[in-house]
């Protein structure tokens, strides 16, 4: 890897919140025996640094979770960040969007009948009554349009990011078990 690429990666890495950096370093240290290459595993993109801190933490946790023995489970083929949608004439940008999963035994990608939307509700923005009313209307619109919506508070993500990711994986397992894909 050339020097410019390494500098760019460190610049992006330094743009992450402290908790996201901590999760990455903790994982690299714990898995150093496996010779994980930081730059190949945690390729920090500009898009990730534009996420809110709790979104960064959740996204990094998805990357780590997949590395840690969960390759044998049906898993998201791609977790799309800041995904635009239109429901009932309303334009929404959801925090995370999963519409395809990888089935490991067949090593194939399938589309979920009901894509999964993950919303991250930080206290500063989602604690006011007006915003909460908007969030409930938005969630109802998305559910009526056929999406599975999973919401996490900022505290849940900050304190237990892997439990949040595990919840998403359980939804994927449920969809897989009940053949809710094509």
C-alpha cells in the first residue's frame, strides 16, 4: 500500500468518533494473532466519516461482527448507509438499509421480501416531542410500505453495539428460516 493511501486512511480513521476508533483498535489487538491487516479489514471510507457518531459505531460494529465467526450465518451482502426512499409520497433517508443477504452454504445472494431498515435515534435529535411524532409517522409509513424497521437508541448503540448488530442478524435469521427471500 502506498504512502498516500496510508495517509488518506489514517486521515479518515482520525475523523471517526473515539468509540468507533476504540472498537477498531480493540478488534485489531484481540485478533493480532490472526495477522489481520488493518487497512484491508477496516477500509475507512469518506462516507463513514460523514455519519453521526452512533452511526459510525454501529457501522464499524457490523464490520467487526462479520469478521468474528459469523461468516457461517446468513448475513447482509451490503449495509447501505443513508439510503433514500420514497413512501406514500414522503421522501426519507434511512440510516441503514439491507435488502440482500448472503446464504453461506450456497454462497449465493438473495433479495429479502421485506428489506430491513435500521434507525439510530440519538438523544439530542430524537428526544423532542415534535421529532418523536415525526419518527413514529415515518416508521409507520415504512412498515406499511413493506419494510422491517429496527430502531436503536444512541445509548443502546454506544453501550452495546454488538447486541444491536446481533438483533439485526436475528431478523436476518428469521427471514432466512421462514424463506422470506427470493
